[in-house]
C-alpha cells in the first residue's frame, strides 16, 4: 500500500474538493487503471499509444476517460505499456515523450498525478521529466528505506540533466503500525532526513484501503468513514495548502 493507493485516493479527494485532476497510469501493472474502476480497453488508445505513436497523431485527448467525478479523468494503461520501455530506446527525445504528450492538457488541470512503475527505468524517467514535483510514499518498513537512496539518486540525475525545476513536493509515510518500535524509528529517521517535506498526515495500516481497489473504487466511495479515508482526505488538504 503505497504509490498506487496514494495516486488513486489523492486524485479522488482533490477532485472531490473541486480541483480539475488528471490521473496518468504509467505502471504497466495497470493497478491504478483497475483500482479506480476504469475498464481495460475502454478506449482504442492508451498511454502506450501516447508514448509510442505520437508521430501518428495520437494525443492525450484520444486517451483520457471520464470517471464518476466530473473533475477527475484518467489516462489508462494496459500491460502493453511494458513494451514501450523497449520501443522507445532508439526514439528521438525519448525521455521527453510524456512531457510533450501532456502539454496540450496541462493548463486545463489543477493537478496532474502520475503513478510510476516501481522500477527506475525509462517510464519512470519520462514521468520525472514531465513532473513539476515528486511525492514519495514511504512504507514504514526497513526495506522501504533501502530503495529510497536509489530513487533520490534518480531524481537528482533527472534534475541535473533533463528537468532542472524538479523538486520533492512531499514525503508521505504509509503502512504505519503504531504497535511496532521499528515504525516509530523510521518515522523519526525520515523526518530527520526531510524536515520540510514530510506531510503531517501518516497513513496507518488499514484493511479497508487494501480492499477498495479490488472493487474498482477509491476509499472515498468504498468506506468514506474509515481511518484510511480520513487520512487521504487530510493529505489532499495538505497538498492543496502547499499549492
């Protein structure tokens, strides 16, 4: 429970607050697409076409699909997106594909949220080049800190070479279990490392949050009074307050 849960629920709460939101699924596992209730192949084109077939005139408007919330649209993907990593290797300006694709819709949105793959490959680099800021969800488990250094190195590399304005927009602590000493130690360590970036909101371990995607629903629809729902509502308020 981390990046995809956060992408789905943050997008939903921002939209519920009246913000115009685009949610882009850049993870070939397509968990964001299914978790928010978008049927695969609901449209002819997906994010794969957006990245690989730009020369054929496929635009973001050929890809986005509506949701039950008027302010929230989704750019879905399927497992086909995994092939884009290979097909883009020889492409011109391959790291800029997503940024170029989002340009026509950027001014129409208050927020564009991009769910990245867990691996730090070309799809993630495309997302980082397209982004203004990065929200990093960190599970309150030891192994989560292991991968953090690699992610920070990748962010710095993209900042140095491709997107000088990229910054860390926030760090979110998730999967917190107040009963364990380790979770408390990780919270202290992360807050020490990111004194200004860590959100006040902490997302505890929550069964309802884990269940919601299997029903194709954000937690706001599945169980709006659950602790997980209250946490993501608070997170959305923090994100809006940061601007």
